[in-house]
C-alpha cells in the first residue's frame, strides 16, 4: 500500500522562521504526528492567502503535501487565534514561554497527543486568568511527565517506603523525592516542605479545575518554582549534553555503522 501524498492534521504553530525569498518554515505541535516542521510557500508575500492562518500561537486545521525534505502546507484554516493573548503583550510573552518549553521538550515525529492537549488547554486558560504562576507550574510538571520524566512523589526513590509528612528531599537526577534517611544516596538534593510536596502531587494529578483553586503564599510559590524549574533545567541540560556527546561520537566515527 502506498503512503498518501497529502494528509490533514490539527496543529498549534509554535514558531516560524524565514526561508529563501518569500517562504516560511513552521514548527508545529500536532495532534497526531508530534512535532513537525513544514514549509509555507510564499507566506511572506502580501498576497498570501495562507499567511494569516499560520502565525505563531494559532490553532489550526491543516492540509499538508509530502515533500522530499520537508512537507508543504497546502491549506490552513484557523480554529482559534487566541486574540485576547495576541492583543496583550504581557500575555503574549507568557504564551511564548509555554510554546518555547513545548518546543524544547518534544522531539520531531514522535506522536504525543497529551502534550498537544496540554498546550492547547493552557493557552485557553491563559487568556482567562490573571495569575499565571500556578498555571506555569502545572504546565511544567505535566509536560515533563508527558515526555517520560514524571517525578516520583509518593515513595522514597531509594527505600521505596511511603514518604512521611516531614521535610523530605527532592533529587533532580533521581527524578523524585528521598526520605531524610536516604538523603545521602543522591549527590544533589534540595529540601522540600510538606506543603510543597502536597501541591506537587495535586498538580501531577492533571486536574486543572481543582489545581487552579489553590492559593499559594509567596514562600510556597518560590519553593515550588525552585523544585519544578530546577528539575526541568536538569533534564534539559542532560538532554543537551547527551546530544552533543552523540554528535562528537559521530564526528569521530564512533557509534556509526560505517566501521
Ligand atoms: Zn528512603
């Protein structure tokens, strides 16, 4: 059976870049094909009918044609343009943070519907709320979970006993929480209070309707940010290091199939 030459998908436009004289390359977060890069021919011409439907932060329904190097967008219909976000510089900056995070944490052509849905829902929530801190923490924790790094928050990473309601320790490299007795088993740890751990567990459940009713005091908010962003940063640095490590191996001819 031959692969069809055209296909349809729903997508959120994460970003775009200029290509050649008049074209654009889009980075898309799709509902069924993961992250995808595609070309829009003539998108920078004033006469382009597609240009208005392929702007970053647009949720759209697209028709694509398979290309030799990159697929080409042949049609695009806006489903949602998130006008309240677009019309507000501050909200735009917040939305771009969510988009950027999605971009760096996902890989091309790896189907991940939960990530697509998470981003879409977050953009809808963002245009309705004024306090984005909690939404950001929810988004960050859900995102790392959906790409395979769900932190362990109920049992100790080392002894596997249920965590007691005392000050425990968060370990980014271990991917979760250690009880005080096992603190020595990971090199980098940070204290995590009972309340922060409770909030993390609630955010991890993926129920935004309940999570959004939380009210965080400044101390709790700061600790939550330190734990989640510290974990996300650790994951990204590890990812970046392993990629450049692989590149080096390839350059040196190690790990390639040509030996
Ligand atoms: Zn333990």
